[in-house]
C-alpha cells in the first residue's frame, strides 16, 4: 500500500527498522519490547489522526510519543540489549520524523 503522506511513509520505515532490531530482544525484556512496538504503532495512528483532523494537539502528541520511544530505546541501550550503532540509527529515524512534525506544526500555525 503506497501512502501519499510523507510522514506516514517515514514512520512506517522506522517501524520496519525497529521491528528488525526487536527480533533479537531477549525473552526477559518482553515488556520493554512490547512497549516499544506499541508506541511505534500509536505513533503511526497519531500521524493519521493529525492528518485527518488537522489539529496541532495530535501533532504535539506525536512529539510526546517520539520522546517515549527514544526513552525506551535508551533503556534498551543501558541494559545492553541493543548496540550503540542501532541506538544511533533509531535515533536518526526518530529525529527526522521529529523535524517533519515540528515543521508541520509551524506550517499549521501560519495558516
């Protein structure tokens, strides 16, 4: 399914990358793994909500969700579940989404 919304496409690519990383999570970190993947799908849902309703409250919720994913990934790094390289790669994906959302919020305020 091809998406015309660039942010949604970027979020989907990020989810795909994170899912590849999550495959190697140990069983005793299942709660952390589930929180990360749940937050990722919530992020995608919020992107679609923000696009449909055009309200900045949803856009700001997206930024909060990104921060939560960053936090969960940081915990994974601290527990040595993921490498620093994977941590950086996920961080770069999330940073790009963050910049896109911030620009979207500014654009909506100018209207």
